[in-house]
């Protein structure tokens, strides 16, 4: 039986996935972490449910067209029915539902290791893996299930390290071969910032004293922006700005289009500066002097959103994109667990 490798960096802001296509090339896919109750269904003109999944009896719609969404920024998000539905949605969008899947998913660094000991949190990692292998998971568009042949959970940040370390065939990269000192991985996601210090010498070791997780990320900036939009423009009409409106302003700096568009560039810049300052303070407190590191790699959605502020603070850092965890995890999974 042919196995398809899929790795989903299943964050609170978006699910960023990587997989190998039929030509053995790495493809990436992003689905916003948005879901709503399926009690009021979305269907096509024939009445067939669209982007809708049943997870252990709960119907969840993963369409981004819904204005009201379920809260995904919760404790134990990795073990939630919403997360499971969104992972299924990613596999479906990749066109791989009919295949046997070797699935990899991420968990925040602070949940992957036991604080104070550096030991892997086997109980939690096993629970996350079993979450996808056990229980009902049905795509209601075709009434078919999913075949997760194997599932493994990997620490965020460490997965991105292997995007830096190896290519798609599992061979060392040129940058990896040139690095024989400490590597700092800064993974800025939706809800968390993970800092991981890797000592790369004759072997690879983790410095847990200079690694950790803080609950701050891109969604903090978006939440503040949502309040600014709502307070300034929607108070009279009631309600709050939808996620679609917030994302549009966050990406462009403007609310609306044309000459009547409202300019949010200044408050948005202020918001980014405030949140990035929190992230920078945590990075500095965790890693100490950046000059102790041969390489500093900044990844995740926050590497894009806060690049201006971070590059001013860390001018010698390497910036990757929001798919670094997914690509690195995919490469590692096939090279070492295949």
C-alpha cells in the first residue's frame, strides 16, 4: 500500500501543511484556523454539505465564508474536535483523502517537553497522536472517512530546524554543513512564540535552559486591531469586525477600497510594534546574547508579520516563511521515520 506523507503545522491562526506530490516534490497548503457549528449547514445547490466534517458526532464546518466562528484559541486545542476537522480539511484540500496517510502534526514546544527535566511529554504527545487515529472522522461531502496509517506529534520550532538541516531527499543542506555551533530557532505563530536552542556539533543536542514557549503571537496583534476597527467604525451598527475584515485590514492597512477607504496604517504599525516588543523581550530573556549563536533562524507567520521590527533587532538573522515547521517536519518524518 502506497503511503502519502502529510505534515500539518496546526496552529491557532492557520493550518500550514506540506506534502509530497506525485512527482515527489514538496507542496504547501494553508487553511485559516476558522470553523463554525454545522447545525446550520452550508451546502452546494444539490444540497450536499460543503467543507463540513463530523467528528465523534459533532458537525463542524471549515468554510471561511462564515462570519461567526468557533473559538479556536483554547487550552488543549490540539485535542479538540475543531482541530481534528481542520486537519481533515487540509488533507481533503490536498486531494489526498482517498490515500493512506502518514500524518505529522505539531504541538507547542512548552507542551512537548516536561519543564525542569527536559524529558519528552510522552503522555501528551501520545494523546495528540491518538486523537487523529481514534474516533469518528467523516467528510460529509462524500460520506467517506480518512485512513491515518500512522500519526506522530512533533515539537514546534524543532520541526523548523530540520527545514534548515536537510533537503527534501534527507541530505544535509549547505547551510547545515557550514554550521557547527548553537542554532536559535524563533518560531512565531498565532498564539505562541517558541524559542529553541540547538547545539549542533558532532551530535545534535537541545539546550532546554535557553528554550521555551510564551503565549504571544500574531493573533494578539489581530485581536487588538479587531478592537480598533470595532470601536472606530462599528459601534453604531453593533457587533464586532469579522475575521475576514480584520485580515483584510491587517494585510493592507485599509478598511474598504477606493477613495473612501479608511487608513489604518498608523494604528496597525503601533500594534505591531507593541506585540513585537513583547516577543523580542521574551527572545532576549530566553536566549541571552544573540552573539553566542552561529545562526538565528526566525520562522512562522510572525516572521513575515513582524519582519521589519525583528530584522532591526536581529540584523544577522535568517528569515524563513510560515511553512518552515511543515516542510521540516515532512522531511524529517520521511527521512527518519519512513
